[in-house]
C-alpha cells in the first residue's frame, strides 16, 4: 500500500512540473505568434498548477493516520482537492470563452506553424500524463489523483481544439478560404463547453462525498449479498455506506437468531465485518448492529428499509 501511495505522490509531482513547463510554453508561444486560444490554454494551465498543488497537498494530508481530532482519518481532504480542481476548471473555461469571443471582434492574427507545433506537443504530453495518472489513481482510488487525470484530459480537449483551430487557419491562409482565420477562437469556445461539463461532473462528485452520499445501488446490492452469505444472518435490516477519501465506511443492521449468546452474536458480527472487508477491498471499516430474530418470523425491533 505504501508503494502505491508513493507512486501516487510521484504522479502528482510529475503533473506539477509538467504543468509549469506547459504553461510557460503555451503563453510564450501564444503571445509571440498571436494565438488567442493558445494563450487562453496557457492561462488554463496556470490554473492547473494551482490545482495540482492542491492535489499534492491533499494526497499527503489524506494519508495521515486518524488522530483524536479526526477519528475517521483525513480521507476527505482528497474530495476537497477534487472540488478545488473542478472550480479551477470551470473558471479557466469561462476565461477561454471570454478570450475566444473577444477574438471574433478584432482582426485575426496570422496563423503560425510554431503555434500549431506547441499545441500538438501539449496534446501528446497531456494524453500521456492522463493515462499515467488515471491508472495509478484508480489503482489507489485516489480522488485527488483522478481529478488531476481529468484535468489532464480537459487539457487534451483544449490542445486538440487549439490544434484544429490553428490548422484550419493555416489551411485557410494557404487556399484563401474566407472566415477560416476564425477557426482558432471558435475552437476555443467549443472546448470551453467540454471543460465546463467536466468541471461540473467533478464538482458534483466532490459535493456528494462531502455530504456523505450513499454508495451506488450496485455496491449496496453486493454488500447485501456478502452479508447474507454469513451463517446465522437471517435478514439484512439496513445498510448505509459512504466514501471517505479512498475508502468506504459501512454501517449495517442484521437480524440473528434470538437464542444466540452474546459471544455467538459477537462472532457473527465479527464474521460479517471480516467477510465484507475481504471481498470489498475498498472498505476500511464496518460497524455491525445486531437485532434479535425469532423462529416464528417476529422481531423485537421493526425492520428498517435498506
């Protein structure tokens, strides 16, 4: 686990250094050759630097052990970082829209092959970073690293749009096709919409985690099936589970035969917890409450819905 965590931290560091270099590349080339979408994409990358610093900080904080003030650990730091990345994505996309629309009302700059090359380098670099981060992020279920990966794929969209826009402008200049010189800003507007959608999805997921939203119905059904496989469990009365950073915390109420001793009931409870944690690796802790079950089907405590 420690090895995977180290890989996660390394991936965020690689992302941070890459974002700094790409920010400088895009803004310098964009300003020198008058590419509005490349400058906007560079400013977006500057926001990525802040987002990656947030991801790096949260990745380190989330791995701190539980303490007296934080008995459930620090896992939600990753959800907070993911929310910060989502906000930065949306703000960067709105800036791209503004700059792109502004470019439609001024004389277009001459398209440049160097600007096109910079956009293509960014596209390829960011695609590699996305695949690298998403693989490690999913292996560790790291929200902050997955958010960083989504940030990279948003940059892939932006760089693809910049490449297409600049390419259209170059073709238009070569063959004297009217209005193609506006391919750059139009592409910026299109990609902004895609980035806003991605930012909204990430932000909503972060809020759900911070508000302790229940896990998916599929995961709940799997939990129920696992619990019923434990001997002496007569009924699952209720299941609640929530994400806590890269882990899941589960609370269950189950009915067991009323004639069991306290020790036997404790053994059932322990077996429920052990079985769940063995078969669902994301689960970090399970709280089990036992209700009495009578042979005639009656119960001392009314069942609660799942």
